[in-house]
């Protein structure tokens, strides 16, 4: 079983710009934010005047390009086009919402970031250094886990937690994966942990430790007691941003290691659709679901399974794997707080997440057999 010759990959690393280079990058982000706000305002006026949404071509020609020439932006025109296209997609149906004036949701267009886009012809990588936008920014040090090995497609500069980052998308050879040791594994993306079962043993992949969350909450309380804009407020705000960055890095590292282990372990990987949007919008599990990052966990399983040529099966949540007994198939209602599943019909007892993972595994095997009857399972 061979892997694809080339696949689309991305590498994110930290930039170390000089003070002058950091000022240029900050100016790019500020001017792109100005264009974003202008696009938002023009899109709203156009909708109120014409009673229909404007096209992305009209926004680029009538709004973005004149502002780009007037402001004398140091970034390329492709960054402006990219920002306009992204926000046009967000604004396409936004003004039709009846509540967009009073109660904007978490997907409001102003929440979308403005990160400068770098075309591959304006991006060079050599021995731990990168060159952005040609001579406009110049060479700077860039630290990442590995260097891109293949054709560079594009890059994107971002600012988070007081640090600059560069994400490079490239086409390169797919990673090599080990030969699978078991036939199938089922994954239950829970709130507290990701539980996987291969029919013989159970594996749990825990989320970010609680101590990181407790420290962030202490910082939030200290910030609330400070006067906004003061020196101490700015210092604590920067500390909280760095803490969030560390948590995000730990969460991302956990997901990559866990998904790589599952891809190397089994030939068939089934996971239950986590319904991340429903979790985040619920008042009970909103914060916990964001920390669990079940959607990102399952997304990584999907694309890594394609690289390794594994059978990845998405089990719908409507199957009620948590409420179904793995031994007899009978459905028994259990409260969310119970950690042990006890079937009232056959007496089967197991961990709640373990029982759900076994049900997902059985559904994944059944799905592969239905899709490919000739497969030897």
C-alpha cells in the first residue's frame, strides 16, 4: 500500500522580525483592517440601497483597489484581494439576518482576522530564514519544527500572543505511516477526553491540564480589578495572551500525536460526528467543547487517513452510541453525569465512553462492508 506522491501540507513557525520589520507588518495588518471595515460598511449600504448583496468583483473594483492605491500599502494587492474575498463570503448573507444589528453572533464578520497573504513568488525560504514580500520586508529568522519540502504555494502572516507567525502551505511528499496492527478502531470525541477502542483495549487522549485553565482564570480576575488601559492592565493582558497561546499549542500538539497514533494503529478509523457547533452554542458545554477541540481532532483524522489510505468512516450522532448497549444493542437512557454504562436488558457494564467507542467501531466496520462488500474484513 503506497502513499500519495504529493499532498498539500502546511507548516507554521515563529517569525523573529527586527523592530523595523515588525512595524511594517503591523502597518500591513492595520491597513488591511481599515479595508475590512470599509468593505463591511459598503456592503451594508449596498444591501440597504439595492436590497440585495453586492458581488465580490464590485467590492474589489470600487472599494478595495482605490483604497489600496490611496493608502500606499506596503503589502501586495493579493493580500487585499484575499481579505475582500474572505469577508465577502462572511457578509454574503449577513445583512439578511433579522438580529444582526442587536445581537451579532460569534461568527460576525468583524471577528474574522486580517492576516497578510504572501504569494509564492514573494516568499523565499532558506536555512531557517524567510524573505517576505521581496524587499519590502526582507529576510528574517523563522523557526519551525521542519522546513517545507516541496513546491511552496503561499504563506500567511499572523500575530498572536505578542509573537509573529508564518504559516506556509506547500505540496510535498506524504509522511510514511506504519503498517496497521489491528483491523478497526472507534473514536468517541467526548468533552473530557477522546476515547478510542480497538476491540481489545481502550485508549484515552486527555485534553489540556486543568492547571492551565485555572491560571487563565486567575489572570482574568486580576485584569477585571485593574483600570482598563493602565500599565498593569496592559501587562496582564499580554500575559493572558501568552497563556492562551501556550494552551493552543499544547492542544494542537496533543491532537497531532493522538491522531498519528490512531492512523498507525488501525486500518479502519471510525469517529462520531462531534457536532462541534451545537456543543459550542450550548450554555452547558460551550467552554469545555472549545477546550476539547473535538472538531479539530476529527478533521486531522480525516485528512491523515486520506494520506495513509485508511478507511475513515464518520458515524452520525443520531445513532446514539452513548445510549446503546454494545453487547445487545438495546437503548437505555442514562444521565449525562453517569460515567459507567449499565444495561438494564442484558446487564452489560462498561465505561460510558468505552461503550460508545465500541459502538462507533462496530458501525465503522459495518459501513466499510456496505460500501465495499468485496473487502476482506
